[in-house]
């Protein structure tokens, strides 16, 4: 399933500021709101799509990840990349920000009707951050990591309600469970209806007369969860992925926070990463460099045989096409670069010394770089191409 570009969905430029994004989303939210389009499935999809785009683009971190990595940046799995999208509760909980405090969404639609869910405040769990260490091989191929996470989960005694038992958990009498109270005032323009957060239940719509003793009414306790994290190929040190809803739980059926995954690279014993490329330092003796040979070099994909041509100079860079790291969310792949070093013996026996001194006299052993030799700078330039 290909996903539409978030900027296209909201109809804004990539350079749009916070205000433009908000205002564009507000228009779409009103246009496609389910209360205005009852039974219209297409409108509902558009409504959800816009909410998701707004959720990403209104958050500077998520937006940066999206700009950099596309849809994969915010979808370690279970996120929007998995096709899950946002649920309606998530969307309505966003509206507090969009339509401003003191103006719950429902008032835009004349109140009543689809009201309740818009007005009720939904508790939100906090985000959780973890680090995941990856080898170069795992980065190259992408990997599923199962990680045991210590986090806040719903309290097992009260099932997250925070109440001691069923009889101590009531719908709020003040607001009848809607989380908001209406007041009608007379003004010179006529009657005006204002809506505000219910003071008794703080907008949650429920009242607890006796608190759960396990969690002291919080509805949460410490627990463990094993989470499977799908890491796309090509991630790098310092990159963050997020899994929506996998962070700390929220009390009373609220929305859990996100799990933020910070990527750490474990250094490889013989290969070095440079962006999408992988670098290998190869050492050969000058006899092999002179006569040519074939050597095995490690790659992120097992061993590879490469040919060393007779007369190879030190400093030559051999390129193994496509043996590097793939770019996140793309078919583009880096190369492996094999840097040829000529090994100079650090100690020699008397016998070797004699042989070498004999060779030294041969005209072939006198350095005579010609036009076919690439300069150091040419080689460096080639490498960066
Ligand atoms: Zn409890
Ligand atoms: Zn209330």
C-alpha cells in the first residue's frame, strides 16, 4: 500500500510553518468530520489521513524524521507505516490543540450530536525511550529486534481504572460523563452557550470514590513487555524511530505514549562504515602487488574474492558495487571500497636483505610513475563520486 505524502494531504508546501499546517488541517478536519458526513466511508478515510499527516507534521521531531526518512522514519512497526493509522480517540484528543482551549470541538458543530468524545479529556501515557544496538550486518539487512521493555502498564488490580472496585467507579454526576459542562448566559447578543472542562472529574467523565490500593488510584504499575521492533535496513547511529502506542500506558483507557528507539551502531571488527559505503583496508605484500593475485575480503554479506592486477600500486581503491548499506526506504545502495595498502616488512633476515638488495639494482624496481598512475587527489575525488 503506497501512502500519500503528508504535505500533499494537507495541501501545504514543504516549507510551511506551524501556523499554515494547523490552519490547513483545521479546514480539512471540519470538512471531513464524521458528524458532518455520517456513513460516508471516504470522508472518514480522508479525516483519518489528514489527522495522521497533522500528527506527524505538527511535531518538530516527527516532521524532521519524516523529511529525512519518509514514512519509514516514524514507523518502526505498529506505527502509521503498518497501515494502522490513528484511531478516532487519538484524533479527537488532538482537537484540544487545534481548536484552542475553552472551545471544545463539539461547539463547532452546534454541540450535542457527536459531542461526548470530543469534549472528554483522554489521559495520555508518556513516551518511553530505549536504545537498540545493531551490528553492521543487521543495519545492512534490516532486522526485527525483540526487546524487553520496563514500562508503566495498566494496574492489574483495578484494570487501569484506579478505583478500588466496581462500586467505587462512577460516571461523573456533574457532567454526566461528558467531561465538560455547558452554561447558558444572557448577553446583549442573546443567549450564549459556553462549554468548559468539568471541574469535578477534571474532564475525564468519571469519579472515583475509593482508590485502588495497589496503584493508589494512578491506574498504572511497573511492568514488562517484550516488544518486536522492525528496524528498516539503512538506519544509522543516532537515528530515532518511533512506535506509536508502545510507550507508557495511560490510566482509565487513555492513549499510551510512544516508544522512541535510539539507534546505536556496534563497530565491526574489520569493516568501517562511511555513510552508505563500507570501507575495508586490504594489506598485500609487494610481491603480490607486483605479480598479481586473488584475495578474499570480508563484506557485510560474507566473503568476496577479488582480483589484484599485476603492477597494482599502493593506495588503489577497488569498488565492490552494491556491497554497501542501503538507503532507508529506497532501492539505492552504497558500495564497498577496498583500499589497497602495500605491506612493507618491518624486519628482514640477512638472507632477505641480500635478495632485496639484488632486486633493488634492477631497472624495474626504480619508481617511474607515468601518466597511467592516478594521483592521490584523483583517487580521493573518485571515491567521493
Ligand atoms: Zn490499581
Ligand atoms: Zn465530570
